[in-house]
């Protein structure tokens, strides 16, 4: 029979052994690396989800490609995609959530300017860097917020570019304008109207519709009565494609032109053969036209099972700019995790960064000096339509 004293001694010996083993295991365990989160914010649900998901998937490709690099630097890179539903209120709510998560160092987004503008007012409260792949309204960068940047062109470049082509190349003299009353749609339509008037065109009317509308009989009856040479629409593809289809159903043969909100494969699905002969301007080129871009598009399709959307590569390049900026901020901070301010400063200093879609150099507003504009025409009912003209969008350099 073992004495109580022996039992106590054995208990303490076992306890000591457990403690030693625990410390040994803890000492041998790998240290947990610091987490760096980067977010994408775009519509992942609703009528604009196709382009929002395309941006998100492009951003994810960039993160996946950089995970090993960040691991070597001692950091775990985490991708945090968010759904703003193309709704300003939702975007602001998401922005507050991202601000509260201190591991988030930058945001790739948004798709809609009307969402980006109020959301960025939240980001700036804690120096959270934003690089937009697709926001074109001038206000996005004209506020000169140090944390807000974009790699695409602006509406005060896109609208005039479309108007010059409509009046000088397509010889449109009488033009009817419709917009969707959003920050983006009304903004690009206003810029189109100003330049078209300056070019000598007669603006018959400038009408508005509401996002989500599906029956445009009333406004198209007015269009038919005015007999324009060209109808210009400032807005998104769900409404614009229906306007195009319904105007053709009414026998209105005016040329249809839109802006980059029309740049989506669903335009063909909605309007069918009526897309033939339609034009739109866009800040997004055809990534497959260069060897590097074609290779990237093939990788995208292999990863996600679909061809990239119009702004997929811009989501990728925006995220790549962000990740390069974070790496620069880590270096500048002696290899330690940088602050949001350090990241924003490093990203704004981006110069001659060669992306897949274009080179990127930010000016003091956060605009990309190398942003491009393209004119596309549907020669057949197949996406993407043909690029028939392109230009460096440099008007902001003269402001």
C-alpha cells in the first residue's frame, strides 16, 4: 500500500513533468505571424453582381499571387471581400466595419461612384487606403483625400470623349440624353452634354429614369417624337439594355451610345441582336489584346471557370498596387507591420507601376496619369464588342 506522502510526491512529479512538456512544446511551436487583411468592396448581390464579382475575383487573384511573398516577410495575408450591394447606405455600413477591424490595411473598391464617395468619407477618418478599379465620377478624387485613389479614367474625360466621337465621327446633330439620376449616370451624362453642345450638337432633351425601372415607354415615346440622330444613356447596363431593346421595338432607329456602365456581357443577354450597332465608352480595355493580358485571362478562366469581366483585371491591378504599397510600407517601417497612414502614403507615392491593364502613376489627387479610354461598338451580338478607338485620358492633367 502506497503512503499518502508517496502519493503526494508522485502527484507533484507528474505535475512538474506536464509543465516541462507544455513549456517545451510551446517553445518548439512556430510563432504566429501577424495578420494583414486587404478588402475588396463591390456589389456581390443584386442586378450589378456580375461586375462586382468580377472585381472581387480579380482582387483575389492578386492576393493569392502575393501570399507567399508576405509569408516570407513574416505576415499572413488575408483577403476580405465585402458586398456593398451597389447601395450607398450599405457601402457606408461596410466601411465602418472595415475601419473597426484594425487588421484591414487597404480597400480595393468600389464599383459605383455613388457608393464610393460616402464610403471613402468613412475610410479617411482612420487613414484607410482605397484604390478604386472602376469609380469614374470626378468627385471621387477632386476632394483630394490622401487615402483615395483610382486606376481608371474619369467621367469628365469619358463624357467629352464620347461626345467628340458622337458629333465629329458619327455626325450626330440632334441628340437626346437620358440618365439614371445616380452620381455616376447623371455625372457622365452632364459631361457628355456639355461637350456635345460645345461641339455644335443640338440637345433635344435631357431626361431621367430611376434605377430598377423596367418599362421605359413614356420616355421613349418622347424620344420617338423628337426623332434624334443619337440617344445617349448615362447609367448601368440593366436599365440601358432594356432602353435599347424597347427603343428598337418602338421603331426608334437612333444610334445608341452609353458609357462604361454598359460594359457587361449581360447587355447581349438582355438586348439580344438589338445590341448590334450600339456604342459605349469605357475605361476598361480588352485584356486579351496583349500577350501578357491574354495569359492573365487564361489563368483567370482556369481559376474561376469563366472569362474575366470588363473590370476583373482592374480589380487585380488595383489590388496589386495596394499590395506593392503595403510591402513598401513594411520596408519603410523596418520590417514591422505598418500603420494605415504609412500604407496610404506608400500607395499614393506609386510611380510607373506596370500592371496588366496599364501603367499606374498617381497624381496629387489620386488619379492615374496613364488611365485610358476606349470606344467600343457591337458589330455582332457577342461580347466583348470591338474596340474602335482609344485615347489616353489626360484631361485632368490640365485642371
